């Protein structure tokens, strides 16, 4: 039985591969991220979220290829072949793991909506350079681009963040 894209999964639909918001919050254009590597799309194409929720979930079905020791970011290799980086905040690696709790393990298989991290938003807001969190497709050269980007408020594991167009 197929899962509808809105309910989760890196479901391939006519428009492309659907990614869900990994954290609840306000969508921010990648160009507005206060970090040159993300804003210039050197890391990959995508969007960012200013988090208002504390739980970070997998945006698609796949394998958690990397969870950084400081728990500030993770890489997800989706079943579709898309490689995503979810990076919570800017310069948050300098916090040494403070403000983050890991809820899943590196190498584990996840479904869209499965919890990966929990955030202490008060701590992060007080100590990070920014809490704006990029969600980028790091192997964007393997795809035709992204489309149907969300705007406004998104809900973790429920709102479509963007779709990835197949070549």
C-alpha cells in the first residue's frame, strides 16, 4: 500500500521526489542564510527553516549516513538517491553538542517523520550565530533541480518542504 507524499516518504510523484520539513518553523530562502557556503549554494540547493519546534525528523525515507559528533547536522541518503544535509543553525558546531540530543543513530534506516534530533531552542537562540537551519540537496548535479518550495510556516514531518526534479 503506497503512502501518500503528504504523509511521508521520499515518494516519487509526477512532480518529483517529495521532501518533508525536518523541523517546524518559518521557511527562509537559502540566499538569506547568514553563511556564505549555504547562501551561495556551494553546499547544495535547497531552503532553510527558522525552527520553532524542538524535534528534528527525517525529511524522507533513507539511511542516516552521517550524524556529526556534535549532533548539529546530519546527512541522509534517501532511497531515491538524493543526498540531503540538514544543518541546524549556523556555526553550531562550535557549541560542542550543547543544545542537541541525538534520537537516532548513524547508519540507521529511517522513514520520513522519524525523530533524529531534539533541540534546546532557548540555548541555541542564546549561543548560536543563528538558528536558521539549511536543508540542502548536496548532490544536486544528479537531479534537474528543486521545485515547489514551501513558504511561510511548515510542520515537521507533515508539510512538504520542496520537491526534487529528476533529470
